[in-house]
């Protein structure tokens, strides 16, 4: 559980530093597998912490952040 929790914190920190990002960008920036980032992003979305944007392609951002 520690690794997933660490990755979750890294993803949240990264999303707080940008306006929006693709999951591939997050994975590359953090040096993590995209599949692991996808799972964390899915969980954060289910918890209503982040939101998904569809602007020709999919992005995620902290909910309510412009």
C-alpha cells in the first residue's frame, strides 16, 4: 500500500503544479508506468478529487482548478 500511497501523493502534487495534464504526461514527469498512473487517476476521479476534461483529447486536473 505504501507505493500506491506515495504515487497518489506524487500525482496530486504534480496536478497541483499544472493547470491540466494527460496521464502520459504525468507518468513521464514522475518516471512511473502509465498503467500505475491510470489506476491512481481513476481512483482520484472516483473520489471526486480530480475531474476529467475532454478537449479533443482527455486531460485531468484537480477539481475546481482553472
